C-alpha cells in the first residue's frame, strides 16, 4: 500500500489480448466437447508402426482415467513426481494429475542421486513415476533406493506398467473441481548456482502464457505443434503443449530430438509450428532429408534459450519459407517473458 493506491494487477496488455481465468482441464474438455474427433496427441516414436494417436475425446478419457487411478492412491493437493523422458504417457499423466487436483513435479531424466533425492524430498512428493532405465542408467534402482530413505515417498510407479495403472482407478470416482489459481506444477530450475529451485505454477498463468505465445507465433485454431523439447522443461512442458490445447490443436511429441524425425513429422502430420533451440534448428537445416520433405504446412519456427543471430533467422526464413519468432523466458516466470512478432525484422 502506497498512500491510497493498492496494486492489485501486475499485468497491463501492450496490445489487445484477453487474460482468461481458465484451467487446462477446461481447455481440454472444451476441445473434447467441440472437436471430439480432432487429433489431439501423437506419440511420434521413430518406429512409424509403433506410433499411437489420440483424438480429443480419447485423450480426455485417458487423462480422466489417470486422474481416477491417482485418486485411488493419493489425495488432492499431493505432489506427484515424474522422472522420465518424453512420451505420450508423460503427457497423459500430466493432464491426469491436473484433473485430480494434484501437483506435478517434473524431474529432469538426467538427474542422478544427489539432484533427484533433493528434488523429491524438497518438493514433498508422495509418489514417483519413473521409467526403468534411460541412456544406460538404472532409474528404477535409484528410485527404489531413494524411497527407502524418504518415508514421505509412499510409492514408486513404473511407467512400463502404465496400462495396469490406468485400469486401477474406480470409474465411479468423481473428479475434483480445479480452479484457475490452483497450483498445477512445481518445475525446477537448472540449478546453476546450487541446488535447483522449485518454481510453483498455477493453471491460469500457464494457460494464458502458452496461448499468447501461440497467437503471437501466428497459430490459428487447429494448429499442429511438433515438439522435441524435453517435457520436464518449461518450453516443452507448458509453452508448446498448453498452447496446442488452447488452440484445440494437435501436439506431436517426439521422444527426443532427431533432425530427420522432426522433418518427417512435419510432413506426416502437417506440422505448423515448432520450438527449437538454435543448435537444433541448424541440425534441421543441415540434414540431408530436408530437400525431400514436404514442409509446405510449416508456418513459424520459434527459437530461444540461447542467442539467435539474425543470420540464422534469415537463413531459416529463406530455406523453409516460414515466419520466425524469438522467445526469452524463465522457469520462475511460468515461461516466456518476451517474444518477437513474426512481422519483426531479423
């Protein structure tokens, strides 16, 4: 309070744009009600024959099954840790945690004992979902060892048992009412000056931030995000995925970055947008498959997390015949702080 002035709002739009009091649950259910047969999610693994896809109706149904399975074990408000690389199950669980009124704690799959134990303990997670192994490391073994040291960590769930987990909930369980200001995720910073710090984030800011990014990047209703950014990171876990839900679009998730696969995904799924750091973008531009792929659907490349030189912007726009938008953000600010327009000069 300064004199008679009370600061109640810290957002004043520089240009027209409505800030909505909305949750990710509402975004998904609205899409399922209005475009139920539209493709919502694609698990874009390298083996094309092993890929899976969900319409909005199917995606919401699976997310609700995950929520009921969680409520059979835990309580609304509980912290649920997820330690795994990109997958469709990662995304379904993320939405299931939200629909159960719980809080997702996203862990970097590159964590080892010191960081992983710290984050699980500090976040107060009661459950840890993890894969058996990643890049030759025994993740399940470490998770079990950490559970023995932390009595608050009640359960370790193997992602390899995903179908059994989904089937374990009671279909009659009523899901929680979730509010826009309810926390949805604790995401940890890179920890460059010590242990990672947990940034607490709620539904409303993530939903609005992601929608604003998509709109400034020129995404219209039904846009298609091709995503190889890690889901534990703010870029993959909120900026792109929540932007897709806000636009009733399709989210194509790659297990990791491979330039050939991401180019193929643009052609196969008529991708319109992607977020890539400069090194990823250069690998795409230099890949031998570039010339033979139909990238006519591509509208905008988004980039950031490092310096994006004007020369790279010009090369990308000329080579791919697309628009370009540069992002700057932080985990602590729910994601993007500033973003160039697609009409800005390189």
